[in-house]
C-alpha cells in the first residue's frame, strides 16, 4: 500500500488516501444514508407491487406480475373522477386563497411603523402554526358543533337555525381552506417578511424624496423584491397540487361529507390499510406521484420562461 | 437632510393608507387571537355556561372540573408520558443522525459530497408512498413498536439542509485546516470545536424536530396498534374527533336525558381543558420556538 502511495504524484491523491482523509466524514453520513436507504429507497423499489398481485409471503419481487390491472381498475372505478376532482379543487382553492394572503400580510406588517404592536401581531399570528393538526381539527369540530359550539350559539342567539357544519358538503371545503389560512398565514408570511427586511432603506428614502406614496412604495419596491421568493414557492405549491395533505382531510372527514372530502391520499389509506388492498392502493399512490412530478416539471418550465425564476 | 426627513408631512393618501392597514391588522389580530382566548376561558368555566353560549369575553362560573376530568383519564396520562418519551428519544436520534450528516456535507472537500446530496435531493421529489413504506416498516420488525415513530423519520432532508447551510456559513474550511495542521481529524474537530460553536443550530434542530414529534399523529396511526404505546395526539384524536359522533348517538338512546346531558356537557368541557394541557409543552417553549423557528426559516431561505 505504501508503494502505491509513493507512486502517486503530489497533486493527485490516491483514492485510498482520500478515503483515509475523509474516513470520519464517511462514518458521519453512514447512519443517515442507511436509514434513508431502507425507509425511502427500498419503498421506491417496492412501488413495483403496484404492478403485481402482492402476496406477503412472496415479497416485492416474488409476487405475481399483473401489469396495469390495478391502474385500469382505478381508472374505471367511480372513485377515479371523484377523488381527482376533490383533490384538485381542494388544493387549487387552498392555493388561490393561501398563497396571496401571507404576501399581503407581510407587506402590511412591513409598512406598519408601530414596532411594538407589529411584534404583538406577529407573535399571535405565528402561534396557530404550532398547534397540532389533531387539536386544530378538534377545535373546529368543537366550535362548529351543532349542539354546543360557539358558532351555532351565536347563530341561534341571532335567531337563526343551527347548522351541522361538518355534515354539509357545501361548506366543507370552505371550512378546510379558511381554517388552513387561519393556522398558516402568519407563519407563511415569515419568509416574505424576511425578504422585505432585506430591502435597503435607502431605496425607500429615495422614493419618498421623490414623492412616492406608501402604496407606491409597496407597488414599485416591496412587491418586485419578493417576487423571486414568491415564484419559487408558487412552483413548489403547483407541484403538489394533486397531493393535498392527508392529515387534516382525514381528521375532518366523516361519512356525511365524504362526497367532497374523499381525496386521493385518504382513498389510498382506506383502500390500502383498512381494506388491506395493498397493490391496488400502491397503484393509486404511484399514479398520484407521477401526476405530481409531471405538474412540477411543467410549472417549473413555464415559470422559467415567464419570469426567469425556477427550481433548477 | 436627514433631520428634515422626519418633518416631511404625511400626505392625505398616506394617512388613509396607514389607518386602513391599522384596521385590517387589528381585525386579523382579533380573528387569530379570539379562538385561542376562547379555549382558555372555556376550559375554566362552568360546563353548562359553555354549552349555553354564555362564555364570550371572560370565564363564567370559574372551576377546574374540566382539568380534573382530564386527569381521571388513564389514557391521557399514559399517552402524555409516551409522547414525552417519543419526543425526547426522537429528538436525540434526530440530532445524532442529522448533525453529523449536515457537517460532513458542509465540507467542500468531502469526496462523497455531491453523490450524497443527490441521494437526499431525490427523496424530496419522489418517494415510495404510504403502502410500500408501511410494508418496509413491517418487514424490518418495527411495526407496533415505539421505534417505528423514531427510526424511519430520523433524518428530515429539509432540516439537514438548514443545518448544513449553518455549518457552511459558521464553521469555515480555514478553521478546520488550522485544526488539521495541529493534527486534529474531522471526528475530533466536529465534537470538540464545531459542535460547541453550533449552539444556535442545535437549538433550532431540537425545536424543529421536537415540535414535529409532539404534534405528529400520522405515523402512529399507521404503525401503532397497541393502545399502551399511543402518543398523545392519537388519544386526542379519539377524544376530540371520534367521540363526538358516539355521544350524539347515545343521547337518543338514553332514558334519563338530564343526567346524560350534564355528563355530556362535562365531556365537552373536558375537551377544552385537554386542548390546553396537550399544548402546554409547546406553549411553554413558544418564546424560544418563535425566535429559533424564524432563524431557521432565514437560514433555510438563503439556499432557497
């Protein structure tokens, strides 16, 4: 081994030398790589059960190959259109409402000069982000309960009839989206607020000297300077348009609102883990991921062409 | 010029603009704050008053029955303890896996840097999905064990990148080279020099992962069947979300409606107290959380 080392020129180290130099770094990355390999990469390999009739005894590769059978079954089932429509509407609605509101909040906070009050508003609006999804949905169900909920108490005291909110298909999407705004707007505004804080004050001062009003400051200085951040986040949002978060939908779902609340991910859970239809469920999940990937690539290309901002 | 700046009179337009913003922000403030405030005042009020809609601005009929009811429930106490265990152990494992990885990937000369980064970036865009992951967890024998909530998610790629960015900015290659000349390898450098200088990022990681563990229910829903191993969030789901339907049905079957109604109101009240108790760990930490989470977003956003 020593001979080999001597043969090498001084500039180029041999692989063994490099390995010895970086040996502890290799040890550092090993645990993470092993865990990620087992719990992320092997499942990717296991996705092939979507094309097989999965049999636990035969494993991922041993089970009988059935080709596109599960996909065709999904495309032909009544749930295909229903879940895709629900997923698409829900995430599009979330995005249309949830994307601009944090930007507006950040712009307002930034142009608001009362520092102490601003701090209070920030502290309070960030707080709901740290409430767990279960508690968030529990609060919604409590507040909206037809018998004891505060919302219905108010409605009743105003002379109206109690509404069973969680059972109304018409209202379900609004409840889902606006409670999401309530929970997330403060926290989502942080990243824009940080970008705004980075604008040099001289820009504003110069504009003020030229007689710009506050609205003009926002329009011509603040807004353009957060556009790159906004574009990147919008692209990422579009990429996940067919993957609405499972956790909250699942908790707000009940038999009465399933017509609008059954989305792809909850359907995957129901079919896969409750009905134990593992292969069929994997096929639906795979279909979902593929559509997401295609959307991400398309939107990224479009954004790159239009604004020059892109993920890669 | 600079002194005069203050004297520039605000135009009429700006005055209107400022007042409009003030009003909107105040409305937002109230809309966010009131539900939180309402939970607190309800949790210490009389159950009947809460159910009757009399509690609006302040507690009515102050009492702690809701909290007593919470502590009577074994499931809650046990799962609370479980959640503490999951959070503490989980965070320790997270740190032990994430920080060394982040440090190694922050060294530009590391010969596997590019490959390892690619290995992790791929996982941000594609994954195996719910069922194949479930099967792997089952195959590795973690199903229905406490480890199922700790090992598979030991490294979050997003958090790792935040930590890596921190190391790149704060632990310079020159510092390492200086230590290397004195005969210090990466191992000792990391533990004796880099880590003591990285209190800020360690705090951010503890809070990111900690809040994540405390609030998560999804992995437990998938992987844990044994009720004695349930984390708090899963028990909360049973009580806050599934109970409602059961109680409604019971009400129709009952012969003695009044007694049942009282019991029902107490159960409802207990939910408010339960929400408060389950949020205590996060609330106590909230000042730190707010500060460090914001810092984390800043570090993360540098990379985009």
